[in-house]
C-alpha cells in the first residue's frame, strides 16, 4: 500500500501553482511500466488536470494519482 504524504487540497494547490509551466513527470502505468511525460499543465479542474505534451497530445490525470505516487512531478 502506498503512503499518502499530502492532502488532496495540497495536491490541487501544487498543481494549480504549476499551471501554464513546463513540467516533467514520471507516470506509473502499471506492471512496471514507467512513462516519462514532458509538457505544459493547461487546465486544472476539480477532479483532474490536463497536460499538453510536447507531441501536441492532451493527457488527463487525477489528483489521486499524485497523492498515491503514481505520478511524480520532477523538479526542474
């Protein structure tokens, strides 16, 4: 079981502070598949946030994934 280190509101505020900026993330897709995603956080919604990748694709992630460690936002 993964350890939750921050609250949901803290995760939302962290993502909101990064809105519009370039981010690099490691995304755990399951079964030991880690994907590196680089892009700009475009929109922040109540349950999810969207990232426009460098290949002009938009991916959606939930704050719960950030809380559980499935998404790790790397420091630039």
